[in-house]
């Protein structure tokens, strides 16, 4: 139960947005380019983890599930992130290739919603990224059966020790259950907070390999 003060705070605290516009004319024709433009502005605004996004997946019973992860590459093909293929998100994505990413840059009063179709990136791409990771993270990818129940922290720590010995004086290879997914977008919404909740929403959708833009009511 929330304390009275917290309840009161979240119920009454409001702020207006600063009214920075985002119009059809400002929106670039290609949404990936538009994403890069906003990303550049996020970088300049010193936003913490501007590459963090919330990924939503749906399981076989239609139950959605969301978690934060890092987008590690952006290309004309889509948005790439790395994870454990046997994790909960991995099993969701195995059954249902549709997923969404949500990026919120509060300091810029911006949200980007991306819907798309998931595929695994090539092994060579995952290898390259895995090899660039710190050794401790590489060992962690072997030691952690992501999303599986463990008895306690010491179970994880002893698995870390085990794999440290396995790979002593050797390069850590990429575990077969760890790699990248690419979310190829079918729709992207760029949301800019405006005064009095009259926000700007520009949505791109893909038809015949062509992007079209529309505006949605806030
Ligand atoms: C800031 C932040 C960044 C994260 N980055 C990743 C990531 O890149 N890949 C990943 O698998 N999990 C990442 N996580 C952990 C996930 O949120 C989540 O706990 C994990 O992937 C297990 O999710 P699942 O059980 O739904 O598969 C991150 C969490 C936070 C808070």
C-alpha cells in the first residue's frame, strides 16, 4: 500500500511540456534517419543511456511482457539488441516474431514507439559484438541461464568461477544461446510533448517498401 504522501504526490503532481514542436515538415522522409537525428540530440542532451529501450514481447497465451535493454546497432534493416536466446524474451520471440521497442527521453520530452518483426542477426555479427565485450561480461553470458530460477547468488558465482577456469588463458567464445536480434520496423511513432497535452505525434508506416507519414491526435 502506498503511503498517503506518495499517493497524494503522484495524484497531484503535474508539469506542462515546453511546447517544442515536431511537425510533418520537420519529420525526415526516412524514419531511421529521423531516429538518428533525435538520437544525436539525445546524446547532446547528456541523457543517461540514450540507447536504452523497453522491449515488449508476447507469449503463446497472448500475455505481454516488457523489459529494458540496450539497442546496440541501428541500420536501414532495423534495431539490433543482444541477449540470451533461451531467456523469457527469447522464448516469446521464438513463438511470436512481432515485438515493439519504446524509447523515452524525458529530458527532451520525447518518446519513440517502434513496432516490428524480429529475426536473429547473422552469427558473424553476434561474434563480432561478443568479442568486443569485456571478458567478465563474456563469462557472464556462459554462467547465466537468463530468466531461469537459481537457488541463490552463490550458485551464479560458482558458475562464474567454473567458466573462468574453463576459459583460463583462452579467448571466451560466444555461447550458442547468446546473440543478437534485429527488429525490422513496420511502424515508428515520434512523439513530442507539447503544452496542455496537445502533443505532436508523427507516425511512419511501411507500404510496398515506401515509408509514409501521418499525424495522430494526441
Ligand atoms: C539499463 C538496462 C539495460 C539492460 N540491457 C540488457 C541487454 O542489452 N540485454 C539483455 O538481455 N538484458 C538487458 N537488461 C536486463 C533486462 O531488462 C531483463 O532483466 C533481462 O533481459 C531478462 O529479461 P526476460 O526474462 O524477460 O528475458 C538491461 C536492464 C537494464 C535496466
